[in-house]
């Protein structure tokens, strides 16, 4: 990428640049970290390159297992190439174990096992604090077509099953995660955004230690080390 590439979008954790191909974008992962809808800010050393690598490994794994994603490949050490999409402003969260907002909302002890995966929808809107919504809101606000939402929900549950099965032997328990989807110019729905310790909760299977952004949210220290450990285990899982 040249220094003059056009910045199409800048979010809290990533920048999106145009490339020579109008259908392809370059996603640059930043070291900046935010939490609580941007109210807490900081920097996690080397987070960009680590999360770019983790996302690359996980998107590659999901694609190999039949999930349609925006991922095309890596570029620089903190950059991925992806199909250009318009992000649907609905965040899909899947949970296997109660933590974070679910634990608070339902008065469950963090770590309570959920008998079945729980899928939730949130409106992607920082100013409103990403309020929880349901299918009726999606329809009434015209956020996604019924068929798209169905595809998103099915894909999210499949991603959950695939990731949980892949991560468990690497000693990582998939507690919960958030996905975003987008549409290509041709109207194809693809899994987009990132999959990283910023957007997933990972607990060490043996010790229960948190290996994700909760270390930043809760000022626990060892954030970079935790992200590196997730990457190390994923690379071990690739045999390299
Ligand atoms: N999550 C995310 N972005 C958001 C909100 C949540 O990536 O804007 C992820 C979060 O990292 C966790 C899961 O979605 O893996 C569920 O988050 P929860 O609702 O418990 O959020 P919290 O209140 O803890 O921020």
C-alpha cells in the first residue's frame, strides 16, 4: 500500500483503506484499545499485528470449513486484505458461558455454564451504547432483510461450534464473542470485521485465566502477554 491510499473508514480498532481493486480493501489493525463504548481508552503494545494474525488464522480456518467471510489474505504485519462490504449495523453475540453484560443483566455468577448457546443481537451504535435489540427491531428499522438475519444467525451458531471445537484442544475455552456481517456490492452476505481477543472471551481451559480484552477492561495487567499467548496456541494448532 502506498502512503496515499485513501482511508475509507476509521473505527476504534481498525482503519479501512481502498486498494487498486474497488472490490478489495486493506484493513489495518491499530494498537489502540477502547472499552465501554469508547469511554475507556489505552494502547496495548503490539495489539495490531497480533490481532491481525489471530484474525487471519481464524478466518482461514472458518473459510476452510465452509463459512463465507470477507477475508482474502494478509498484507503488511498489521494488515489484512478483505472483500469490500457495507457493514450491517447489527452485532451478533453468541455465548456459551455467562460473563460480562449477560452475567450482570440476569444476575448470573460469571462462569455459569449455559445449557445451550445463547444468541443476542445489538444495534451497532456507540452513542447509544450498543443497545440490545431483537428480530422485530431489525425488521422494523430495516437493518437487514429477514433472509439475511437468518443467514447471520445460522452462521454465528456454526462459527461458535467450529471455533469452540478448534480452540478447546488448544486449551482455550470460547466463552462468548461478537460477529459483524456485511454485504458486497453484489448483495452477498459475508462474515466481516475481526475475530480476536478484542471481540471474543477466551479462558484458559485448565486455570480459567482470562486471555482476552477483559484484562484491559478490568485493569488486570498482562494484556499483551495474554493476546500473545492466544496467538501462540493458534499457531501451535496450525502446526507452525
Ligand atoms: N463485544 C464486542 N464488542 C462490543 C460488545 C461486545 O466485541 O461492542 C464482545 C465482548 O468482547 C464479548 C462478547 O462480545 O466477547 C459479549 O460481550 P458483553 O455483552 O458481555 O459485553 P461487556 O458488557 O462485557 O462489554
